[in-house]
C-alpha cells in the first residue's frame, strides 16, 4: 500500500504536506507505486499517517496539478500512466543488482588512468562538523550569519517576467552585464581599482579562475612562485596545469624578494591574508614586490579574498591599485557566508588576457549559471551586500578578539598569527609536539582543528563558532598542549637566575618597565607604577595601538596583576625569576608561563 511507504518526520524543516508529496513521487518514479494503481482515500491516508485530512487533500491536489495523479469521478485518485510513457524505468525493468554495481574492478582499472592528488587536498572534516561543541574549522561559517531574508527578497525580484527575459537569454559564453557593472562600479572602486567591463571575467569559483590562468600563463616549463604552505586545492590546480612550483620564503611582512621569486615567470600572492599562515603583507613590502616584478618582467596573480572582514582600521590597498600594478591579474571571490552554494569569482586583467580566458572558459563549457549572476547583481545593487558585510564583520570582530584573548591567556608560550582580516589564525607547535596527535585527542573532546602536517601547525577558524564558546575550546586545547610543551622546560625549582621574593618585588618592581611580545606576535610595554597601578601599551600587526590599565599587588611571595580588559580582566599570580635583563614568570605549580625583558625608565 502507498501509505506504508510514507514515514513522516515531524521535526523536519519541510511541511508534512511537502513530505507526503515527495514520498509519493519517489514511490511512483521508482515503480513501488505502479501506474494505474488507486491511491488510498484522503481520509484513510490521514488516519494512517496521523495528520489532518486537509493536509493529504492538498498534497493529492498538487500531484494532480503536476501530472503524477489523475482523478476519476466517484473513484478517487489514481497514478497517472503518463509517467511510464515518459520513460521512467520501474523496479521490474531495472537491471539485476549484480550487474548494476561496481562491476569488475580489474576491468575499470585497465580503462582508467592513474590519478594522484596531495594528501592535504584529500583532507575532509566530519559531515556533522557544525554539531561539535567547538568547531574551529576554516572556510566555514555559522549559518546564523547568512543573510537569508535578503536573498529571498532578491530571488522573488529576479523571477518577474521582465527579469527572466533578460537573464534567461544570455549566450553560452556571456556574462551578465548587470553583475559586471556592479563589480566595476561598486566592488572594485572600494579597492582603488577602476576598469572597464571588458576587463572583467566571471568564473565558477576561485578554482576555475586559477585553472584558466594556469592554462593561459603556465605550463611549458614555466615556474610559478608561491608561498608555502599554500591552500592545497590551489596548489594542486596549478600543478595540474603543468606549472613548476617554486616555494617562496616569507617573514612577518610577507613574501621575501630573492632568487626563487626572481627566477619565477609568474607569482601567486595573497597579500590581504595568506592562506593558511595568516600573514598580511605590509604596504612597503607590496611596493617592493611590484618593483621586483617590473624588473623581472613577471606576471603577478593577486588573490584578494578575505579583505572584507577587517577588524582594525581599513584594509591595505591591493597590489592592483598601486603604482606598477599593470602587470597584476586580480582575483576575488565573495566569502561563502555571503553567497553559499554560488561561489562566484571574477578575474580583472587587460582586455587581451580576458579575451583569451573567455575562449578557454568556452572550451570547458562551464559558466556561472545565468540565474546566479543576476541574483548576485540584484543582491549588490539593493545594498544588501554592504549591509551584510557590515553586520557580519561586527560579529566576526567579537570572535577575532575572543580568540586572541584566549590564546594570550591560555597559550602564552606558543607563537600564533592572527591577521587583521580573514577568518582563521595560525598556531605553530614545537617540534616535539605532534599536531596530528593533538588533533585526534582534541576531536575526542569535541574540539575540531585543522592540521598542516608538513609544518606541524594548527589553523584555527573562528567564523563557525560563537564568541562565548571560544575560550572554553582554547582552554581544552591548552590542556592538551601545555603538558607536552612543558617537558624539558625549566621550572621554578630549576630556573636559572635570581628569584624575587616579597621584599625584592616591593623594592624593585615600582617604576619598572616590562617589555615583550605576546602569543600573537604583538609587542607590548607595561609600566609598573609605585601606587599599585599598571599602564599597558601594545601594537598589533597593522600598527594600531591598544592600551589598558590595571593594578598589581603582592600575595605572599607571588606578584599578582589584574587588567581592566586584557586577559579577561582576571587576576593572575606569578612567581618571578630575574636572569640579567630577562624576567621569567612561573605559575602557582612552578611551570614556566612566559618570559620578557625587565627594564627601567
């Protein structure tokens, strides 16, 4: 009976009416409900499923309107025979299971070419990653950040008759003029880039854009300079186009000029926030790179993703907008939280380059669907993109701040890097601590991390986890790491230098200046005042100053400090050891917490 094939889920997002309709269609198309069979009456179906009779009546009526059911006067509803006439294969007509399975493995092994891919490109996260308590995953977002209401409004607008007539008639290799116009007049001018529509090409995501550029610019023993580690997917794509990859070194200011860079025909740079190391290229280094490219005659591919969410001041200008940017090909893709499932990207380059890229894209027969192009154009033109970026940036800034505070508070000995834009930070581990082992143990406690194995580092994303859950997750991570980091380190009992007791602290600390670098690589300066107050100053990665005030006191032989805002405003107690100008802070159990420089005014 048809009703026995239907199992409803009251907790599902779909309505009961939609579930009934879909289950019946599935049974008809699979042959479980054969053509010509009489359907149960609406009253009987409603009783069997435990729903209102009107729910079944409306589902039946929709199926009649769609041609799956027919009605006969005083006889009820029957499965339409037109479904079989349209060529749907039923169960009885299908091949036996044995012949429709995997088949002979050796047969397919002989006919398929071998395929190799890097281990990093094959890494997958659990399908239910969002259900984990602490999902520190990158390139994923909290669904609550998605501007769903705005997209629904735009979707309704583009389905008017006039709009459909425009986007539904686009040619096979044509880009939507409205979207290209919005890119040229709204998106690019904000980055200081002014171009004509003929200098813009749309792509089905950043991977397709990179593949097209690789086919056009690389191969034939040409070399591509990339900072490693790089996004594994991007690296794999360029390798498959025949490019020779040159690994470029970088420091805290970005890629370094040198033999490897100057011997590369093409450079792939991510100045806004390098993925995955979160290095932001300084303005001076950007100018040096452009000068080097001009001397070498190299083409620069600039990936300017992740500049939208800037948490300190304004993002630095892209290479394309600076003097000497004529040799730069600009890439951009909207973040997934803005257009999940669409992933529209675009390339900005001189017209001869765009013409060749358009020809290559035509050979792939893969263009951004016309409906997606018009939908995105409407979304930008309506001002929804600006509003969404403002709102999402405000929420991500809270998470960015929370993660920085948590790392400095719970993992002060490790070196982390957190760019002023983007959605992830980079955490380097000591050689004797295995990132893979930490990842496995963390997952058992509900903490999802991403590992860059070749560099023994963790990448912590903060766009998919709420701000008030970040500290709890970092605390678990610190418990897993600190025990292994502490092995071999000096303790309070074995520390070199002179331990300061209460009388020493009371005599030597007033008027002292504490200098150092925190876990995020930010330099700090703390002035210890005689009246028991603290004056703190720090400078972050984009030279933005941060200040805070606090107080200090003694608890026995331990020095106690409490900031107004830094370190969550919590009191922390330390044993203090001085070794020359080096000052060492030890916790209550005697483990080393941090080191710095002790100076005087």
